[in-house]
C-alpha cells in the first residue's frame, strides 16, 4: 500500500459514502422520484455522479430519457425526491467516524467537509457534535461550479488559508476525486460505494475508513 509522503495541514472529507452511509437512500429517492416520469436510474448512475450538484444530475437523467429539463419539472421532481429521502433516510454514521475525526482534530489537523449537498441539508443529516469537528463546510450551494470542477476544494483551501498541495482529500466517487485532483490536492479514495477500478484517479485507494487510519495518522484508529 502507498504511504503518505507529507503531513497535510488540512484533511478534507466528502460526506455521503465517507462520513455517512447514505448512498443507498439517495439511490432509492432518485429511483422513486423519477420512476413516475418513466425515467429509470441504476445504482451506478447515482453513485457515479455522487458529489455533483443535484440540479446537474437531474438534468442529465432527464435529457438521457429525452425529457426537456424545464424549471417546473426539475422543481417538482426534486421536491418529491426530498420527501422520499426524508421518509426513508436513517442517519448511519460509519462506525468509528466520530472518534477518528476527534482524534485527528486533537492531533492538530484542520478538518473540512466538502459536499455536493446544500448546507441546509448537511445540518439535517449530520448531528451538531459531528459538524462541530469541522473547521469549515463547503456545500453544493456555496460554489457556482460543483464537483467535478475544482472550485469546491479550492474554496475550502482558501477558507483554511492553506495551499492546495498541503491538503489531503478523502473521497469515494469519481467526480469528487476529479475535483480534488484538479484542485492540486492529494486524494485517498474509499471503495464504499463503487469498485476500486472506478476510483483509479485517486492517489491511494482503500476499502474503507479503517484502512485509511494507518496512512494518515497511526495514533488515530477506527474502532
């Protein structure tokens, strides 16, 4: 396994599929909301676009089905999607995440969160005691161009007053990895949602958060 050759000033995490085991619920919400319009999506369709702003994902799903993505239909589907997600979603924080983040923070690392999810929704998904471990959060509504553009991670670097090359990103999806790499950051990918072959642009690919602990900070373990 590759080893980290530098000590990052900031460690920036994606949320869905990294901090929260939420991807199955996102898929279910998209599937149910789009089904009444005759649009079919697979797990791969949703998982591979994770991190992208929801408007762009929805537009792509509709265009693929030869449906004009008007503002009216986009708003209607998204409202339905949100209702379904809230109905089924259970807040499953990956095992050991809170303790791992707290340990990293106590070791002096600046922690950040970069997600395609709007910040208002982040507050509903993550409890306050988890959110407070991050020095800053960049949501999908905080940038004009979301992942796979580098803007979200560059905004985080500016927020923490560090150079991109001093940041380590933990991602789980191709768009997030591309965003981090285009921002000039080192990226570790977790194969929690997609097989490793789809994450090959990352500098290091591991199976889960437990494997990452020995790479970043050996004194911080996932328990």
